[in-house]
C-alpha cells in the first residue's frame, strides 16, 4: 500500500467532490469554472476540490466508530492517516469553494464525516510529462437542499447541470473540462435520482488510473498508477493537458 505523500512536490495528493442533487429532469452535478489565471487547469470546469495541505493531516476529520477505515484506505490506495487527510481535504475544499458542509460536529465539536454519504468513487493521476501533477481521489455527495454556491475566488462561474447536458456542451466546445471530469460525468448519465447515481459510483471498483503513452509512442494505455499494470490497452490519448488546459495535441 502506498502512503499519502504530503511532502512530494512531484505528484501532489488532492481530493475533489462530485456534488449531486435531484433536478426536475434527473440528477444534476455542480461544476465550477476555474479562472484563467490559475496555474493548473485554467478555464476548466471542475468539481470542487484541491490539493491536500498539511492542515488536513494535522486536523483530520473524524470517522464514525463503525467505519471500516482500513477498507477505506485500501479503496483510496493509501494508509489510514492518508485517507483521513483526504477526507479532511474533501470537507475543507467543498466548504471553501461551494459553501457546503460535508461533516457534522459531534457533541465535543469535532467534525464527523459519514463515508456512506461521502464515498470514495474514483482515483486519477495526472499523466507523466505534465509540469504539475496531482494524485486525485474523487468523492461524491448528495446535497439534500441543492444550495451549493460559488464561494471561492479561484473560480468565476458555477452551475448545476445534468451530466448529459455537460457532456453535450463539452462535445460542442462550449464547456471545457479535463479527461477525468469527463469520465466521471459519463458514469453519471442515465440515472433517475441522485441517490441512485451515488450508489452506483460507490459500488464501482476504484483503481488509481493513469493514462500513459507507450515508450515507442505508438499508442496510449490506461494503467494502474502505482503498480504499472495495464488496465485497458489502446485508449484515446488525453484530449486536454491538465496543467494549462490546452489541447493535448499541441504538447511536445
């Protein structure tokens, strides 16, 4: 098992949260558009989230007494302190960027997060060769009242949108996003309720996914970022560079 490396500047741990709510025509998700001045993924539409900071390890949120922390850590491909820091990051970033509280204080005031309501649903690693790389765990959460709002200066626009509509806008060039965001949105299509979408995501097998170009340059594969095992051969190359948001075909 690979521990969360908070001091590793090459690949930084991060957490992002797929917020869901029931809309009039099915589940909707909350997307932020990052400002053009951001050093990573400028102008991209993303789920709320950010990198794990030292504060997340120093002040992790509590998990319920009946939580199977070793299993959660295994699902996140980290150790127990690592998964607690990831949960703390997910809670902190969602409050900072969307004004949503994912943890409930207990009698002593310690924030407690329920992993059944906030499951780990995905794991992507920025491809090699990018100037900034992140090791991102995806979480998901159903917002009962749907009152998420833009509460960060790192984004200039926010909206609730049906996943299928977001993908249609992306295909038409009107809503820019990174490949992992696109992949998660595709998993959300076809459900009638937000709770159903959450349950489906929570039931998926989570592996640390890394798009990797073959040494001879002939094709791309999807590999396990930690073991190098090829999970899917001959995948499409990433359409967008994560660092600067430019089309991947312009990379050297």
